C-alpha cells in the first residue's frame, strides 16, 4: 500500500443513504448528526483526514463558536444554514484554515453539508 492509500483507502462509487446511518456528532449540539464516508481524523496525534456528511435537523441550534487546529472544507448541499448571523442557502462553500473561528450555527428548516477535515 502506498502512503496515500494508508491515509485514506479507495472507496468505490456507490449510493449514499440519506435517511439511515446517521449518528450524533460526539460533543455536538442536539440535532447535529454525522454520516462518516471515509477516513479518520486523530486530533490527539494531529494526523489524518475524514470525509463525512453533517446533518442539522430542523430547528437545530449549535450556540458555540468553534476553533480547531485542522483544515476544514464545507459544501452546503441542501437546506439553509445561519452561520454567525449570516444566512446561507445551498449551494454554498466555506474553507476554514486551522485557527479560523466559526459559529454559532442554526438551521430552522434543516440542512445537509459535505465536510472534509484534514491535517497538513
């Protein structure tokens, strides 16, 4: 296996079930769920990359501001997200270098976004 496939092995093209298989985001606000697609991020060792879907159930409020030491790219696929008082409707994109504050978040009608987090 090459270094790159140890980082994140290939995933064959296939369907993604947007109804089943969601789990609460550890430490996240109530109503914020994730569906892991590939990879793993080890925040303690500061290595890795993960790709996942994030879903805010309708009415979700994540009142904290977030700050982390890894890169994060987010693509709003569906719905409406209020980020720090500014409204965004799908499609929308954000790239957050390490140390970029973001949040709080709310989604009155719910939303789904595609997220990639990684260390460089």
